[in-house]
């Protein structure tokens, strides 16, 4: 009789540990398979996963969140220095002077939105320079990134682009652009990137700014150029978006300046 009860208890306990094991697995952290079996990623269980930057996570549900860095494919960094220069330990947690940096956990949704969920990057780029800067911001913030494209694309010839751009500037044209964003209301910070064309942003950027309701949102302009500064374009963006908080912009031909700039704006952790 005693033996039967012991077997019963063993079965119950095995079942419970299986259930808890599965719960823990489903709660977020997962390992890869095959050659990635020792690598970790974090599943939000809503069809998305942590990637492209930092994320506070309370993986073991103890009320304390630690900060982890994920690459663009979603693999957690471990025992290394992250691309933006921070140390993470063997468990992937951010450490300062050997001590894990921790804070009180928020809900998963709050944690996810805290860094990337409420930020959007839109950019226009003809030859890829601004695109590189936009991708750096994406790496740092994990924000959604979309490209503004004129429905009638710009000519491949530089000279022909110059004359079309000049004509569009003179006539204050608003060239039609491809549809970009479904739910603008979910974002409160919008990074807007562009090359300087004739001292300001290309006209398709203004089409974007004036198509969507950006009132109440923070707009963060960034540009690349052959030498011109960002100031005139920021003035023009403020005119187009009088009800938005348009921060001072930045010329970011050198992408290494982006991280300190965004930190100074309080847009990185
Ligand atoms: C139509 C046109 C106008 C331009 N006007 C300026 C300008 O006024 N000042 C400047 O410094 N660079 C100017 N440039 C150079 C671009 O701003 C610069 O090459 C930029 O980095 C290109 O970015 P992209 O590769 O993302 O298109 C102009 C380029 C084009 C095609």
C-alpha cells in the first residue's frame, strides 16, 4: 500500500514538474536548435521576439528585470561587449563593474514598449547614405523602420534628379508616396531621416509629414548631406508639423555619433 502511494506521489510530482517546466519554457526564454542550441532568444508569445537592441526582461518572474542585448536576428549576446560598448555576463545580463544592473520589473508589455514599441523610424534615401544611418538607429532602439518611397521613383541619373528635385522644391510639390504605416497612433516618437536636397528635406518627406497625424508626437529629424547642416530642414519640418515636438536634428553622415546623440535626448536606456 505504502509503495503504491509512493509511486502515485512520484507520478504527481513528475507531472507537476513537467507542467512547471513547460510553463517556464513558454514564459519567454528559448534556445535555438542544431548549431544554435547554446544560444538564447526571447519569445514574447505574441508572434514577436526581442531583437535589434536592448530589452529589460524579468525572465524568471522574480519581480526584478535585467537588461539583455539582442542582435538583429534575435540572438541574445552573452559574455561579450555589445556593439554599443556595454558588458554583458555569461547569462546575457548587462553588468557594470561586475554587478548585474537590475530594476523593478514592469509588465512585459510595458517593458517591450519602453524601448522600442512606441518608436518608429521613417527615412528617405536615394543612394543609401541615409539608409545606413536609419539602420543604425534601428539597431540601437529596435524601433520599427520603414522607407519613404515616391510612387514615381527618382531617376538614376544625378543630373535628372537634381532638376526634378529643384522643380519640386520651387513648386512646393508633395509627390505621392507609397503607403507606409497602418497605425500611427501607436507611436509617440518618430525618427525622420533624409538627405539634404537644396538645403532642406526632399519633398516626399513633407508628403509623409503632412499625410499622417503627428500631432502630440516627438519627431526626431536626422539627415545626411554633402556638407549642409540640418537646421533649415528642421525649421521646415516644424512648419509642417506645428503641433509636434520636433527635437533639434542631427547630421549623421558619421553613424558613430548617433548613439551619444540619442542618449543625450534620453531616447536610449
Ligand atoms: C537633388 C540633390 C540635392 C542635393 N542638395 C544638397 C545640398 O543642398 N547640400 C548638401 O550638402 N548636399 C546636397 N546633396 C547631397 C546629398 O545630400 C548627400 O549626398 C546625401 O548624403 C545623400 O543621401 P542618400 O544616399 O541617403 O540619398 C544633394 C543631392 C541631391 C541628389
